[in-house]
């Protein structure tokens, strides 16, 4: 089932797998990585007069539980912007709250904080960190321009916009950059249900992954990784 849902690729000497559901699986670590859950985004907008269906947190957590089940992950690492704001955890309805408590209790859970939730509440299980390094790879919320070490991050919600049969479509994607020295860095797609997206080739994303030799959008397709060139350094 993992092979059907996740497409493997090489990253900084490790094998990772990107899923169509926007999660990244690290088999050797039995770890599932997700970025930008933005839990309770709908309730944040509702408090400001923009009414949205109040089920985004439930849907996000259900999809996350499905990804854990499909991969057999024993660890979940979130890459920041876990809640849409610092008070988001206080607005979870009882059902979503119970789901999150069950997940953090059953798994080795690491919360990496982001710009939306720097004061992440400690009412749930798991460890709260600003960043984490595993196997020589730095895990943080926002890519650090000029970083030369391998890095996995989120923040930008990249989407690939392409034309298929005269139709313009946009799909969440990862953006992968490789430096002249061979260093790999990648920005994950947003996992949350109500997250928008920034064009994968936007200058902010390309700039965040510099220095790079080439930058590509990555999407899983039929158990393999489809690569779409976004930028390449001049010869």
C-alpha cells in the first residue's frame, strides 16, 4: 500500500517517499513529515466574519491518521504552522481534540513551530522544537536562504500550475533544489485542508532555495516521482 500511495526518491543520501496526500515518509526513520497543518483556520476566519465550513481540522487530522496507517509510521514530525494562530488549539471541537490527543499519545510526535504558532500550547502530547536535525538533514519551518546543509521545510505552500488539455490546473507539490556542491533541500506542500498555495516557480520560493544548481517541482504519479523543471543556473 505504501508503494501505491507514496513515490520514492533519493534525498541527501536517504530514500524518502512523497505521497499524493502531501505527506513525506522517511522509511529508515519510520517517520511521517507534514508541513503547514493550519488547524482551526476556518474558525479563525469565522471570528472575523468570513464563514467557512468548520470541519477543516477534522479533515486534516483524518487524512493524517490515514497516512500514518498506510505507512506504518511510528513518528510524526510537523514542520511548523501547525495551528493557524497561537489560540487555535483552544478552538478545537471535542471530536478534533480527541483525534489529536489520540495521535500524539500513540506516536513519537514532534511539533516544529512556525511563524503562525510560535507560542504553541503544551496541552497536547509531543515535543515542541524550533528545528530538528536527523541523519544530517535539518528540519525547520522556513527554508533559510544560503543554507548549504540538507534541509526539509514548509511555509510556502507550493503549487504547480500546468495546462492539461487546454485546462489550467494547480496541484500541491514539493519543490526540490540541488546545489552545485550536491546539497539537497526541499520545501514540502502544505498538508492542511484549507491552505492556499504559492506558485512553485515564484521568486520567493526560488530565492529561498539558493544557492542551487537546479530547482524542480516534484509530484507523485503512479508510484514514481514526476519532475518539472522550474529554474536552472546559467552554464
